[in-house]
C-alpha cells in the first residue's frame, strides 16, 4: 500500500497519543486514508526523556531540520504549545513545503491571520480540528457541515478544567480551592491553572469559533471575560434553589445589532443540556437558521481524545480533502465578510445578583428604588432568615439578598450595581451573573 510519510513536532501528552494511534492502528488509518500514514520523524527537545509510547529506532530526533529537509515528509502535526517557538516552527514548516495539523488554539487565536496568509501564499494548508474541544468535532461541523446555514448562536462549555471544578463544587459542596487541588491531582488542571480558570482559554477558543461561524475577526483579548476563580459556593447553592446551575459559558449570538461575545460564569436552567454537562467534559450548543438546534458533547481534552482529532486531520490532509477545503474557506482572510462586535454595555440579558447587606429596616426599599429608577424589573427575590447564633455568640447583623431580574442591558445593570455597592448598607461587592433560559 502507498505510504504518506508524516512527522510530529512535539512529543508531549498529545504528541505521544498521536504516535500511538499511527503506530498501533496503522490498519485503521490506512482504511480511511487509502494509504499508510508512516511516522517518519518525531521532533523533541530532549531525546533522552522517557516517552509515553514505544517508537522505532531513528524516529525520535531533536533536529527540526531532519523534517524540514526531507521532501518525502508532506504532513506534519505541529504540537508545540504556547506562542513561541510554536509560531516560528510553524512558519518554517510552511516555508519548507509542509502541510500542518495543529492543536494550538492560543497560537491560532493570536497569530491566525499571519499563519493562514502565509500558508495561502505558499500553497500550503493548515488543519486545526483539535484546537477547540479536543475530540469533539466542532471545528469541522461549524466550518463545513453547517455551510448551508447562518449560525445564529453558539454557547459552549469549552474548558474541561473549569467544568470539573464547578461540577465538584456543585455536587460535592467543595470549596473552589479544594476542587482546584483535586483537579490538579487528577491531571485535569495545570500546576499554574491561571489561563484556564480566568477565562483566557475559553476566550481563545471562542475567538476561533466566532471566526468560523460568523466571519468575525476579533482578538480574543477583546472578548469580555470573567473566570471561575472568584466563584463562591453560596452562589451555586442559591442557583440550585432557583432551579439553575452555574457553568462557565462561552457565548456568541448574532442579530441585526451585531455580534455578542462573552465568557463568564452563567446561570443555566436545570434540564438544559449544558446544565447537565459534568466533570471535565466539553459541550457546545449551536443554532443554525436551517438546521435548528444542535448539541455536541464529549471529551474536550486529554491525550487520546485530542490525538483522535489530530490524526483525523492528518488523514484528511494526506488524502487531499483539507487542501480543497482550506482554499475554499479562505479562513482569516481579508475577503471574509465582517460583522460588527456589539459594545459590551449594549448586550441584553437577565441577571442574578447577590448582595450582602445590613439586616435593618429599609434596606430592601433602597435597593429596589435604585433598580426601579434604572428600569431594571425584578423577577424574584430570596432572603433567608439569618441563622440563630450559637450560645455566647452575637447575632449576625448582615444577611444575603438574591435578586433575579428581567432582561436589561449590560450597561444598565452595571450602573445600577455600582450605585447599590455605594450604599452604606451594602457590604462588599455585589455578585452579578447572566442568566440563560434556553
């Protein structure tokens, strides 16, 4: 059978999984590709480091030039993370005549236009199905399978680390720090989890999906985002009492006013498919004007789910499907239709608000007066009676107050909260989150 010689650059967790699929299941890939994907080289920084798979002699090298200078290697899985040297490596591979498969969402979110323009100039292609949601085939579905549709909205749980942490807080009553520590112990969270828990990772993935679904050219850093690192167990409990669950939601919606984009902890009505996504899973809800509602769910990270997406892209690249699609879609091209990003303060939504206030007469009237003057209508209110103090303890002079609003703009809600926080009866900052019904 004909061989297509391929290479891997970066033999970490995902790279090792890709190598295992190519070496252990060559018959499977050959059946789909009509040829054997022959792993010729795997480039690493340290050849002496133990790997998660057994590789034939001569495959592992620390010299990128062995790939660059081999004309028989046509397809390369570039699996180095971060921005540099990943960007430089990808440009060198393209200039050496290689087609690229990558899982690096940060690189695409930051340097997508440069890399895709260069690939087009050189007659090369880039595939990146593994860059968003791991083994969930959302990239292919949004960019190709839904091409007869105008995508109207997209909401997703795009970070498995955050979903695991929030799920454990919700189901087990753990604190944020306890849930994070357990996620790190299980390998779901990095030693430094900042990019996951502060919403950066989800915003980078949303920027890619927004480009595919809407033709948007938006920098991920311009997407309003709030992480889960300040999420309080009290809000998860109040949400359940109200019939909701809290999830870190990447949100995109297109209407005549423009494109809404945001990443933030959000109340989702219990029973909604996104509300029921547990542990480290990812899920994306998509609405197309022709197809209607679609829901994608699966492992959003991890060695083999991500490796599955990488190898599928390598097969498509080797048989010629990806180059045709790449030329046709013209991703990150100046010829893409532009959409306007709606100003953050104009975004409509319902809101959950939690206040800690002095337990004294007239407090409710002060808060509802501010909301009323802002035309922010109240849907429901929760105020629990404070617990009786234990023997010898003073009574707690504060209470928690939760208000659910009807729809209003982000600007109106934000200004009302600022006024409430300035009241002498309000203690600390107000917690405010968006609410999604469907």
